[in-house]
C-alpha cells in the first residue's frame, strides 16, 4: 500500500514540473513573438527591397544602374551590366 502512495505522489510531482515547463515555455515564446517577429519582418522587407532595386552584374559584380542585359543560361536568369560582361560570363 505504501508503494502505491509513493507512486501517486511522484505523479503529482511530475505533473507539477510539466506545468511549470509549459508555462515558462509559453512565456518565453510570447517574449520572442512580441519582440522578434516585427524585427524579423522589417529586416526581411528591407532585404527584399534592396534586392529588387539593386542588381549585380554576374560577371564584374558591379551594381547595374541603367541598362541591364538579361541572359538565360542553363535555365537560370543572369543579369549583366553590359553586353561585354554577358559575353564574358562563363557559367559553371
Ligand atoms: Zn559587368
């Protein structure tokens, strides 16, 4: 009989520990959610806009400002600052 009582008490302790873990986990997640997501979204949008506005020449890595040459090589779209760079590009 005494061993049964012990088991019940152990179970109670286990549940108590779990509840504590769940609570601290969700509290931690809330902290991450409130602070993290907006910062991550801002960073993502900034990076996305930058990528859209500035394209690099795949040969000389200069930022393409005015005319850009777009060439499809092996199914991939490559952008170049000039026809010369497009001709020089060697896709591996
Ligand atoms: Zn170039």
